[in-house]
C-alpha cells in the first residue's frame, strides 16, 4: 500500500515523500535500539547477580540502570524526530497541492500551441489565451505560497531535529560520565589463589552516583542559539500580511529594493526555536528521570 501511495504522488512531491518515508524507517531503528538497550541493561544486571561477587553485582546493577536510561533517551529522541517528520509533511502536502496548478497551466499552453499549428485562425485561441492568463495568475500565487511554506517549514523542521540531537547528546554525556564514576568504585586489584576479596564498601557511593545522575537529568536545560524566524506574523493565506506588503511598497517608492527573500509563510505559529521544548512541544513524560527505569535493570535506588 505504501508503494502504491508513492506511485500516486505528484511529481513535485515525490522526492520529499521518499525522504519522509526513509525517515520513518530511521525513527523505527532508534526505537528498536532503545528497546534493545533496555533489554541489555537488564541482562547486565542479571549477569552481575549470577557472578556471586557482591562488588560486581552492585556495580553492574547500577550500570544497568544508567544503560536503561540511555535506552529511554533513544526512545525520547525518536519521538522528537516524529515531530520533525510531521513538519516536513507540511511541505510535502503543499507541493502536492501546487502540482495541479502547474499541470493546468502547462496543459493550456500546450493546447494553444497545437491550435496555432493546426488551426491558426481558430477563435478558440483567444479564449484559451485568456484562460492561460488566469491559470498563470493562480499558479503565481500557488508558487509563492509553496516558496513561503518551504522556507519556513524547512527551518522549523531542522530546528526541531537539531535541538533533539543536542538534547540526546548532552543527556548521553551526563549518563556516561556517571557511568565512569561507577567503574572507579570497583576494585580490580589482582588477587592470588586462596585470597578473599574484601566486602564491597562503596554501596552508598554507588547509590549516590545514581541520585546525582537523576538530579543532573532533571536539572538539564537546553542552551541553544535561537533560529531566527522572519515568517512570524504572516497571513493565514501563506502570504505576507497587508502591513508588510504596504511597508515593502513604501520602501520601493523610496528606491529601496523590495526583496522577496524574507517571504515565508506561517500555517501555524512556530515555537521560539531557542530550545528544544519550545520547538517540539514534547509530552510531559520524556523518560529523563532515572527513577522510572530502575525496575528494568533490577535495582532499587
């Protein structure tokens, strides 16, 4: 069915349709990786318990908690990518809607050329030329709207994507650093046959490492350079507001070039773009609290 939908896509939107479909597979891979990471974390905890070494058991159990949280971050990242993908769909949809306008204009122009070749005196030529003028005017509006939406939504989509990437990376760094702290609690001094390992004396410190990691994730805030959005305040018709058009007209009368570079359309109001939560509007639960995943790794913190 998905293949049939791709075949039926207008020529203008086929490339973006294929890209969005590929992104869907990528998102599924991140979700799968997150589930696998959580499963491996649980296996690590189970293995550590089976070693009958209290030190290894405690450290591996705590490591499993951190690895499980890394898996949750993969799932959170995948959810944010779904938001980015949804923004790209808005470009694809307007591409699909513009294609008929292009086709209609091209069809009329083709009919005119055929008539001029076969029946140069036909009165229908004038009628078709008038129809072509109307079609060109309609297409001109459609093309402007497409350009506006494309620029606005491209910026919005990758604002979401890169903000999500930064969030995932920074939280992974937090978890990895605390994981390395746990490793330092395990004494790997070589022993000779017959010696007994001392009891694990760092259980409280290991527990504190998890508490610190949880607190760091809870206090994490995005610190991003804002993505400037000049499309704020555009009309619902995907064109500049009347006040903006008037200002450009005045600028033109004064000899200032009225560039169309800034024309971008807001079908929906974009977030501030300065941080992930403003750009993505995520759900209340992001999987960033370690306490929600500890049962998976088989530990009590």
